C-alpha cells in the first residue's frame, strides 16, 4: 500500500488509473467523508442549505485543511502521470485542463 501511494505521487501509475480511480472515485469518497466529519464532529450543518453547490466557506478549518492537502496530492500525482503518458496527446491535455480547474477552485476555500 505504501508503494502505491508513493508510486502515485511520482506519476508511476497509468494516467487512466490516476485520473479515474484516484482523481474522481477516491476524491468523491473523500469529499463525502469530509462532509460527514464536518457534520458529526463539528455539528456543522450550515453548508447543507446550499447542497447543489457546496459552499466551502462554511466548512470547519480542519475540513478545509484535509481538502487542500488531498487536492494538492491528487493534482501532483495525476499531473506527473500525464507527463509520463505515452498515448494520445488529447488525453494529456484534457487531464491537465481538469487539474488546472480543480486547483483554481481551491480559492473557494478561502474567499
């Protein structure tokens, strides 16, 4: 398991696995966990009123920290996987566009 985490960080995992399994599936699971942590541990229900689009300003500081660290981790891992990808360039470009947008939306945690 430790090698898998390190291999992902250095982009040694294939692009499709990095993007779809870690960047989308695990990211969605982590967001559900963080939302539940915010509700259970901090009794924070304020952001549920705006559920179609989460208002990250309403999250607890610990939840924001987890999301920031996780986003940096998956962005670096997927970016490096895209750089190592030897297939069609369109998949690299699309992955980098999505990663750039995801990183750009981190500002929602602070403003």
